[in-house]
């Protein structure tokens, strides 16, 4: 198996995430694309947002800092088409579900390196509560099938977290500290420097939170420390080397997702220790518009977790015994993309290839039962892909396809087509896209003893969307409306009767997204979004969980003075269903939350921020039996050298 992979690595190299910018978007003096004008996720080369045929949302650094939230999970409330399901604060488990897809259908990356751990019991879902906003430059969300470039992915979309780079020609230092209720403390520091051909960034961070939910004598806890950095190094001629890396170690005490939490369950906590390392290296050879790009990356996640008994009082045999998990997951990727082939003044062909090795090891068990859940599994896959782009005046057309050859499964062909057109008034843009994607079964679903099924087929999706964007008020406002349809097939689920994982026929999701941005005046701006979604389930059994019909968010920003600003934000979620072992399927009431942030620039280098979450002290849950945190307050200090 490994010998075949080595041959595959050198025969099918490729890039995983686009890193080269369209020449129209390169910012002067930095050699980097303008963050507000482009996206680089799930596309071979970075593209201007104004020509995107996919549904793309970007949160920039200014917005992230203005919201003053600690985790990527909290930012997801402000993304159209996303439902955040969370068992609580930082120590809890929070996942993003895009357009009704399962949590493991969301592909999560940091600087193009994927973080989905397929030894996880949820099949590869990423805990967004554990991802800090420290040192984040921007977050890109691309919705829809993405296998035409990325291969086996989350089926519903991707979240790419892009970290900061050195910008200033002089060395620049930054640090940020904040403290508040529930023993909240976080701090970060960084050193960076930029130039026309080279730059670097290095940062460290620490976070903790305790006692945010205190019930049944148990208290949750979260601690995390880490470091991340990147460098761009000029080589001979126009060639350059790019390196990015991240390390994080975190410990948490929280309530297992299906346990009923402290209100419906026993209130016993599980203890988790996590260790994460990611590294990416990219070599660009040649002039910017004629570059070969070779990229290698790796990600490793080690987990040691003890979970308590989850007791079902009405059916004791359906209880989940206490368990111990000791897992290690690693993935390695190697890739290459060719220089763009200009086939005409406004058309080009882009292509490349990649290879991936995934390795998972589990030493897990139920201590009270004679069952060994340990396994070892690895898997190789590789693919070739191409994208043809035509730009004619106000129109852009994309046609992409990827052929994958995954080990142990049939070859997969995943096409995608997209169209964008700007009307003559230059203020209205329409777009549409359609594509197919697939996702290989997780190691947990395939290989775990007793519950695993080695004969599972890949999950697939056929997705379509169409949107309209219109600028008004002399360009000060923009509204975007999108309709979508996804047909998920061969979903991997656990069958209680057969006591194993099986493929189930299909689930259809459909809906619409509406987003509005309006700069009312030089001092006031408004942003908001709302998503409606509904589903058809072929199984027609229990209702799908954590899929509210309506979700929405809004924020208003006032520049009070030249030095002070005020943000008020809100989120709305309609009722949804949840499954908890002690009580079965239950309905969770909808809720509305509000928060506020005040920012004061004491000097050009010093800034003070204060935030209040759950301003109205609302009692609510997103998992049944897991009370969310009460109203909380924190204050922070940020410094950046000039």
C-alpha cells in the first residue's frame, strides 16, 4: 500500500489550494492580492470576487477585529448559508453545516491545509470552537460542490482560514490581551516584516475559559496554546518559496454531544487532550504569469479522550458505555500546477495533479466491556484536474473537471460549470453554477471494529445554485440573493438495527440566501443575511437534526468619533430537532441573541475593546440539555507598532 503511494506521489503531484493571484488583483508594493477583491479557495488560481461563478463570502481582518470574537465558530453566525451547532462555549463541540449538509460535509482549511480528521466519530467534522481568531487575516467561505479542484472533500462547501502575512517594510510587533467573565483570558503576540519579494510573520497565542456552564456539580474548562507563522522567500529570478505552519495544543472538559448535557443527562464531563500540527511548503518557479507551482503539506492530529457513560433510562440496552479514545490521524499531500495556457486574449486553460496519503491509528476501547475498538488504516488517492476559463467583456464562464483514482474505490469524475454575467448597467450581476462532488467514507465508519463497514460507498452530491447581485445607492449598498439545491446520495449513517454503518439513499436540501450590505453614511454601516432551507429525506424516519428552517444574522456599526466605534450584532435561529441518548429526538426552541462591542483608539498604536455577549441574558440551547452561557463581559487591549 505505501509503495504504491510513493509511486503515485511522484506521478501525480498537484496543488491543493490556489495561491497565485489574478494580475488584476495584485496590490501594489506587497506582491499580494487585495484581500477585499479576490478569493483563492477551491480554485486553481485566485480569482476576483467580481468574476466568481461560485457563491463566495469573505470576512476580512477589519470585520473580524471589529466583532471581537475569540473563535472561528462565533464568526460563522455572520456567514450566509451556515448553521452553527454548538454544545456550548470554547470547551464544547461546534460545527458548521452548510446548506443543510452534515457537519463532516464542511471542508475546513488553514492556509490551504485541510484539518478534517477522519478517525473522528462524526466522520471528519472540525471543531470550530478550537480554532482561534488570533492572527487571522481573513476567512473565505465557498458554498457548493468543490471536488472539481479539491478531490474528496466535504460535500457542501469549504471554509479556508487565511493567516496574516508581513506587510510593513519595517519590523512590526503586535500583541493583544483580553479578560472577562468565566475566567476568560486570551493573549497573543506577533512579529512581522514585509517587502516586495520577501516577508515573514510569526505569532503565539494562549486562551482559557472556565466555569461558563456550571450544573450538576460539573464545570467545563478549555485551555489552548499555540504558534503559527509563514514566510515568503525570494529565490533566483522571479521564483520564490512560501512556507506556512501552525501548532496548537488544547485541553477541554465538556459534555459529550449525545449525552443530554447537564440538564437531561448525568452531567458527567469528558476529558480531552488534543495536539495539532500543520505545515505547508510551496515552490513557485518562473515569472508570475508563467509559474510552475509545487506544493507539499502535512497535518497531524492526536487525541486522547475519556468519555463517561451515557445512560438511557427508558432503554438501558441503548446506553453508550464509557469509552477511552487514543487516536492519531495524519495526512500528506503533494501537488503541482502548470503555468496558465493562454488560448486567446480572454481564455485560458489551467491544469494540475495531486496525490494524498491519509493514515489513521486508533487504540480505543470500552473499559467496562470486552470490546477492543482499535484499528490501523491508511489510504492513498490521486487525481488530475483542469479548468477552462473564458472572459468576454461582462461575461465569465468556467468549465472544470477532475478525475480521481482513490485506493479501494472506483474512479470518480467530478465536473463543474459556472457562469457570471454583469448587465449593461454595471450594477447588476447574475451567476449560476452546477457541479458534482464526492467524499470517501471516514476511517471510523470503515474500519472501527464491531461498528465499521469496509464495503461503504463514497457519498456524493449534485449541487446547483443561481444568484443575483445588485448595487444601489451609488455603490454604497449591495444586495445578493441566491437559490440552491443539493441532492446528497449514499449518505453514511449508523443503523441501530444492523449495528453498523450503512449507505442510505438520499437527502435533498433546497433553499435561498439573502445578504445585504449598506454604507448608510461615512459613520454608519449595516450588514445582514438570512437563509431559509428545507429538506426531503428518503428514509422518512426521525427528522434531520440541527437543521433549522431559518437562520440569520445582522450587525450595525457606528463610528461615534474619529477614535471610537460601536457595533451591535444579532443572530436568529428557528426551532430545530436534536437527538440525545437519554431522551431520544426532541425539538429545540428557536432563539434570538444580541451582542455589542465598543472600540476606542487611545492612540495610533493602542486600542481598547469591550464586548458583551448574550446582551439580553437569554436562556437558550442549540443542543438539547446543553444550556448556553449567560450574559458575559470582557475587555481587551491591543497594540500594534507603527
